[in-house]
C-alpha cells in the first residue's frame, strides 16, 4: 500500500510542476505580447513629445503597404517608402507631424494603432488625418505595416509646390 501512495504523491508533484510551468509560459507570452503593445504606445508618446518616432521600430527590410486605390497605394520597401512618400511629405510641412490621440490593440504579433495626427503645412493650412497602422512584429522589430488613412488629404499635401 505504500507504493500506490508514493506513486500518487509523485504524480501530484509532477502535475503541480507541469501546471506551474504552463502557467509561467502563459504569463511570459502575455508579457511578451504586452511589451509589443507597450513598445508601440511608448513610441507614439515619444513621437507626440517630439523626441522619437514609430519609424524607429521598423526593420531595415520592412514592407509598408498602403491600402486603397490611388497612385500611392501599394507595397513599399524602406528606401522607396522614404524617398517617394516620407521625404516629399516632410518637405511640405512647417513642423513635424504629431499624433494627437491614439488607441492601441494587440493580437499576437500584430499591434494595431488607430490615431489622429496633425501639423501645419508650408502654405499655412492645417493638415489633419486619421490613420490605422497594423504593425507585424518579428521579435522586437516591425517587419510589415498595413496602413489605412484618408488618402485625398495626404495627396493634397504632396500636390503643394515646394520652392
């Protein structure tokens, strides 16, 4: 009779350790997922404060896709994205674009941020837009972004003549 009790005691210990390990893995996964969301939130707070940018999260081989059916919609690698969109946009603004409010959602390796941003253009007009960016993380870097925004407002900025 002693042996069955030892067997049960050992099995209870094994189950306790297994459950504890599974719970620890679950907590680690939650912390990892949470840290991606927090990373994006912190990046946007730094952007708003003028001391950082969410573009710092992008990997060198990132892919940025703009949804829609206009001349700027499509997939970009880093260099064309910067040369064809970011640099021309930045040439037409008086001060850096700043997010004004945002909400962040997380699902596995994807962090979704819905935000509004605004700035003053070189012609004195105000630019305001609403964005939704879907960041796909691989490790600590964003490798893919799917972006949704008011494209006519964005296009209007790129149509401004630069002297």
